[in-house]
C-alpha cells in the first residue's frame, strides 16, 4: 500500500514499511497515514486514506480536538511502550519514595538528619494499586515481583489481571472509595477519557494513606492538580511522582515545582527514540491485518478514543 | 549477658536483646557493646567488653581511626541491609538513566526537545557490572531479573555469584581493564579498604563506554571524585548516580552539584529507621553464637576491617 508519514517521516518506520512492500509518498493518494504529531499538526485527510496508524497510545489530544473521524479506521500504539513506561514508572516510584532529599540536596546536607528519615521501601510489604492496568500495568507487575508487593489492579472490566492479587473494575472505586486507602502507592496508567478526567480529586486524596505516594505516568488531567498541590502542602499524602502534569509542560513558577515531596520528570517514561525503534514492527503488522480485511492489532474506537 | 548500646540506646535493639535474656546497662561491666556511632564517638573499652556489635556494614571509619582493637571480637551488620540498599541502588540506576532532566526541570521544559532524549533503558539488553557482589549485590541481581540484564559480578574470590552470567575476582579488573568497557552500568557496592580506595580513577573512567553510568552505593572514596567530575564534564561517560561521595557530606558549591548528568542522594539507601528495625534479630543471633563459643554470623577480622 502507499502510505504517508506526518508531520515528518521517521526513517526507521519508513524503511520498516518499505521492507514489507509498502510505498512511501505524499498524503495525496496514500492508503494509510502514520502520524506522530499533535492535534495542531493533523492534516485534512484525502479520501484515499482508509486508516491512520498513530505513534502514541493516547488519542485524547485528537479526540478533544474533534479529529477522530469516523470516516477512517484508527490504530494506536497501545502496549507498544509497556517495557519503557513500566520501567520509567518503577523509577518514579523508587524516586518518589527514596529520593526525598534529591531536589533540595543541592544545598547543605546534614548526615545525622538525613539518616533519620523514614523512607518508604517497596520490599517492606507494600500494597500497590495500579489504576488502568493494561499492558504497561502487567509489565509493571512483573518488575514489582521481586519486591513482593501486594498488587491491586483496577481496569475497565474488572477482568483478572495476571500477577495481581486483586482486580476491580474502575466503577468499584466510586462505590467503595475506601479502596484508595489500602494503597501505599497509587499508580495511574489509565487513558484520559471523560470518565477518568480528575479521577484523583480532593475526595480521593483524603481517602489515601498519609504515608502513600501518588504516581502518575498516564495523563496529567487524571489528577486535579490544585487538589494535589493542597494535599502535598498539607502532607496529607507522603509524596507524588509525576511524569505527566496538567498543565503540561508545567509552567515556570508553578506551585508543584516548590514542593520537596513532589518528583517531576518531563513526560519521559517514553521517548521518541523508543518510539522510532518500536513502531515499525507494529505498523507492518497492522498494515498486513488491514490488507487481510481483519481488525488491526491496536485498532481503536474513534468515539471512545481508545 | 550484660550489654551497653552507644552513643545512644535504640529502644528496638535494647528490647530485642532484653527479650532474649540479656541485660542493658552502662558500658562498665558490659560483656558486649552495640555501637552505631562514628569514630569520634567510640569509647575506651573496659576489660569486661569481649565483643562489639556494629550497627553498620562498613567498619572503615573505625579502622582508619585505628580503633579496630584486636583485644576484642567484632561483628558488623553485613548483609542486614541487602534489601534496602539493593532497592535504593536500583532507584539510583533508574534515576541516573531516566531522570536526566530532573535536576534542571524546575525551569522551563520543552516537550519536543525532552521527548527526543535518548534515555538508557535497563530492559534493552543492558550489561550491569556489580563490583563488590556480596549480599546486596545478590539481592540487586534478583531485582534486575525481570529486566533481563546481563550481570557481570566482581568479588574478592571470583567465586560464582548466583544469578550472575559471569563472575570475576576483583584482581581481574587490573589485569584486564577492558572489562570495564563491557558495562552499561558499573555499580559499586564494595567495602572501602586500601585495595578498593580510588578503584574507579581516571584510567578506569577512560575504559568505560561513553553511554555507561557509574553508580556508587558503596563508599565515597571508591571513586576518585576529581576524575569523575572531569569525566562527567567531558561527557566521557553518560552519567553517575551517587548515594555516597568523597568528601561526604558534599560541601555546598562542590562541582558535582553543578553537573546535570550526576544524580546525588545523601547516603540514604540505608537509614536509621531501617537499622532500628533490622538490627535486633541479628544482635540476638550473634549474642547466642558468642555464648555458645562459636564464630558470630557477621564476625569480622579487625585487621582487614570486614
């Protein structure tokens, strides 16, 4: 098939698709589009385009901009970055739990004082609640296995997640908000939808343990930022580790920057180099499935956005 | 037996030993001393004291101060903090490899630019060389298992380390310095002795891969700090993660603070709360072994200092 890649072609992806017999060219006349930009970069689709292969897992940006047209089919990159995001998420968990002094340590440090600090160690019987436990969550559960954590998985269906000791459907968190209070780490990996917007708000933060950490590697707006700032200031929870924020990027002088119990990384649990290495194989498989008249491996519902 | 605990008694340890039938009291008349201070706090030992139970794994401070008397027996806390230090070490590895933007991110961040960054991911076929692979190293190997790393263990004897793909005696690093160049992560967990002082110097840093990270959770003087500053400035290696430094604490305005490719935590992979929770059981076991006329579980050679 003929395909286009926008906003700029990635050589790894173009070569991978060409090696599978597809032909790279302009958008006009292309049968499918591989896209790795934001809503502002998204083109008017010519009638030749039958499906769009996205480079990201989250389609929320396009959905909010009203660009998820039902006239074409959509495939995302769900699951493709399970290894990288799970590893980055574990890094955020360990960073938030252990490195409380990191952001202030550029000044004097008092050995006697820092040694007294009560760090939170994963190996000491911790309960980890993973909200949005899909492919990344399953991989994170594998990485947590040697620590012996108790894992509570939360997903849409409530269908049992391998490796988790308990699994609940996300609706259960509203019926039984005390569930939030069982976790030493609340890890957000959910997609952003109308249902998950502000999932963690002031009421949820009140339910959490004072010793608990909130980790967000999903999407910034899963968390009500103002409520989080208040909870961190009041030490209502022990800390947060955020790879995504709302707004993003976080503006200079945003109050989150001033909080010693908040670890922030700039949306780097996944990176473009990882995408470039991982996307070609999926794009080739999806193109073959499309040509065979089948559902693509990561085909999405443009109405739901996932 | 009668025992003293200095510089201050820790209730958890006193209660643990009392529950095993021992009697807490002043140093004069005590048969053993439990000690958790520095060389400057170490008392003149009365003749009643037959052995000293240290709260730390490293005796280098007392050894350098000439305080490791051969007139009494010594036990350290080797292996007791394997869980905590291994977990903290993994945190440093992930932090150094992923969080390159952390220390500068308090200012503006450019999404397009940060997403281009080539992070180093453990899951992508990384080789980890653990220098000083004892109890902490074995535990770290367990934590690394789900990432599928190739582990090169280095210890005194060269005796095979479970879970490592290769094990070498430390002398091999001098005979074959190119070994350093095989590692994506060089992790230092060795005790500080005359042999290991400045183990990582300018020559070793030159052997390392430009993409490699140096992680030090052992003792600060294992690394020639000036050589490390030069290597990090010149981007001769990708970065460093340091829980220990030389000097320690690191003075304000030390050049290491200014380096974006250096992650520093203030000697917190182990903490006093962890020691207080972990030491009582070991102290009780060692006291029983001593009374039975046996070698204590963590008995040390006061000449070697480990």
